[in-house]
C-alpha cells in the first residue's frame, strides 16, 4: 500500500492550492479515502472524507465551505482543492485509506504573507 501526496507549497492568505494523492497496492475503488493534516506540535487531524464511489463527502468544521475532496477511481487518485486559505491551514497534509495502516510522506502546505 502506497500513498504519494503532491501539490503543496507556500501560498498567501486567501489563496488556493490543489493537493493530489496517487494511491497504489490496494483496490482503491473499494475504500473510503480521507485527507488528514498535522500542524507543528499538534496531533494529526481528519480534514475531509469521500466515500468509495465519490457520492458522499464530509469535512471538518474548520474547512467546510473552503475545501473540496474528490476522487478518480479510474486513476486511483484523490484530490483536495483548498480555497480561501488561512495561516491556520498550515500543516503537512496526508491522504489515507480508511482502515489502512500505511501513510505517505505527506505534502507541506504553508500559508503566509
């Protein structure tokens, strides 16, 4: 099982980023997929969830209305579109298959002027 996250970077407050995750080593289309984030000195927290068929999504209150999770089961990818970014969104972002024990290396998102 492998997750490779990409798309992070430095962005000004109010800006946007699209994160992407390429997954492999399991039947991607059968799994609920999630994005987590971990800020410096803090625990890893769930940000967004999408069902196996992409028909339903759920978000942490702190990102609701600003972030959108999506997936492509043909390409085994899951994306996170982040708009109206705030400094408190700064963290390492990870994608994860619900129930998996594996994690990728994450991608750093820094929101700063």
